[in-house]
C-alpha cells in the first residue's frame, strides 16, 4: 500500500490495460485485506481514497482475469467491511479512543 495515485494509475494502464482517466473507480487492497485504496479521476484531477479497518477485513471478490466489476451496492458493502455475498456486519466499535 505504498503507491500513490501515479503508481496506481500506472498499474491500471500497464496491468489492467485500462484508462485511469475514464471516470471509473479502481480499487486496490493490501495483503492483509484490512486496507483499501481507490483512485478516481473526476474530470479535473485525481482523487485518492484510503480506508483502514481497525478490525475485520475487506471481503474481496474472486478475480478470474485481472479485474472484477462491482455494482455500486457491492462497492458500498465492501467499503463498510460487509461480506457483499452475505451482508452481515463484521465488527462495529463500542467506544472511541
């Protein structure tokens, strides 16, 4: 999870053979599945979204050919830490600090 927008954009171009400036969201996760980065070009500039789960993990769909297309509902559940195949919360903090 060391790459920024430029490094991730290069992965999108070189590995996925896609255009990182087409307005699609491109999601990347860490090895432990507890961190995710999303890059998105909004037409004016690059946006980089990073999320780290304190507990639980992001449930990632099986990848057959380099990339997976998700619906907006599946992406929302993934970012909430829910298993999008069977939507159940994995963990919710009781207190802060």
